[in-house]
């Protein structure tokens, strides 16, 4: 009897030890491994619907990107390309090609400025990793479409058409949003592909005009500048997605630091490096940002600390900081470590199988429009995956 009891006790100890060892192994999973497991489930959902996941609706159900056109449609295939880059698993490559093909004909669209977001994040990463000439051709066509929105009188690419909708109600004539800095990477890439300077020249002019008119003395950014399309004069400065015209919308600051870091990468013009550093100083030095480095959706929102955080702003910012850290004499590594650690924590990274299979939680689309508040967003996941790839080089 004693022998049997001893045997059972020993077996129990072994099983407990194995269970604890397994838990330790699971806990040692890297953020990219967790992300891969989560996106494998999201990919199954997307393939079943043959649609691109964007976010969740107010009831917590999947909200797919609009197949007619959606500024976020490039981020999901872009995330798949990043997983292919990390894992070399052909399934991610095949899936990325499949889902970016769903919107290829949007390369001809001239009524929206978001072609840089859409095609550089998807086809751009695809070309970078595969050198597929067909992908490059798509990017060139998209860049040509984007250039039709450049007005030399203003020196900018027009963001929104204003013949209908809420933009028309605001009385704007030629609105340019700071987000538009993110579309310049497509133009820089295509200029290198083709050897034609017209793409790069437009990007540089847009960047210079934006430095002149979008940024305040404290290096924070206005969201919208409206121009006179005939004279190029500034008609007014506003917000569309921030708390107030005079406030600092968190994702707008992130678009700025990312956009000017990209401009420096392609031009090596120190004006852009200095601008990125100035924006970084504003973001990292803002006293109202919580200790974990994840900002509120607007730095000046009315009810802080009872305001939603915007994880998407943090993911974009840290990805930009990782690149900027390689150019600047400033050392951003402590801020990078803090933000990356926060994003990888249980507070902001969903458990595998939860969050409708998006990686990150707690992002904000547009509070003034009542859209996408405290939800996952496909572009938060995209820039987080980009940051994870860049973080390996920092380490």
C-alpha cells in the first residue's frame, strides 16, 4: 500500500513539474510568436469571408473593410508580408498576395489620397521581399494616380475632396491632413523605381509645405490645414479627428514623426531629421502621457485621465522611433523599451483566440465621429509587427 502511494505521489509530482515546465515554455513565447498564432486565426476568418478585417463594430462583431475602397485595406496584407518576412512560411506570402489582389484595381483611383497607405504597405512590402515586377507596376500606377492630387500652387497633395459630405459642410476648399505625410513613401519608392524625379519632387514639396504650416512652436501638429487652391494661401487650421482645433491629436503626432523619418531616409536632408527629432521631443516630453507610454487619444482631451488610450498612436510612434534611433544622435532606446514592453503586455496584447483575433487592444479611430472607440484596428497591428521586426535590430 505504501509502495502504491509513493508511486502515485511521485507520478503526481512529475506531472505537476511537467505542467509547470510547459507553462514556463509558453510564457517564453516571443511577441512575434504570439502575433503569428493570433493572425493565423484571423486569416481563417478572412479567408472564410474573403474580405479584409478592419476592426470591430459597436457590438463587438467583425467590421470588414469596404470592398469599394477603404484607406485601411492595405494593412492586413501588409501584416501578412511581415509575418512572411519573419517566418519564411510560404502560407503568409500566398495569403498576402491573395488579399492585396482584392483591391488592386484601386490603383486607378484619383479621388482619394490614401493610395500610399494602401499600396506601399501591401504591394510595397511584397515587392521588397519578392522583387515581383508586377507588384512594382501596381505601385507605379498608384503613384501616378496619387500625383493627380498634387497642386503646385499649394505645394501639397489634396487629402479630401470637398464636394459632398461633412468635409463640404466645413466649407473647406483644399484640406491637407498631417496623415498625408504617410503617402510620401510610395512616391519616394516609385521615383527610385523609375528614375523619374517628378514623384520625389512632389513628395519633397509636400513635406516642406507641411513643415511650414502644420507645426506649432511647441512642435505639435495641427490636424487639418485648408488652403486656397488658386493662391496657396492658408485659409484655416482645424481638427477633424482630434479634441479641438488647438489640441494635439495623438495619432496625428505619430503620423508626423513617422513621415519625416521616412523623408530623411530617402533624401538625407537634415531638415527632415531635425523635424522628426522635434516631434519626438514633443511626444516623449509631454507631461500628461501615462507612465506606460501609451497616450490618450488626444493629448488635450477634456476628461483625462478618464479618456481612451490610443494604442495605434503608440505603435506608429515606436516604429518610427526605432528607425529614427538609427539616424539621430539622440538615444531613444529607453522610450522604445518602455513602449514596446507596454504593447507586449497583457494590458494591450490580446490572448490568443480573443479580441476577434486582432493582436492589440485599446485603439481609437475617431471619437468626434463616434467611430472605432476602444477597439482593435488593423493598422495598429501592422505598425506593431513592423516595430517588432525593427526591434530585433535595436537589441
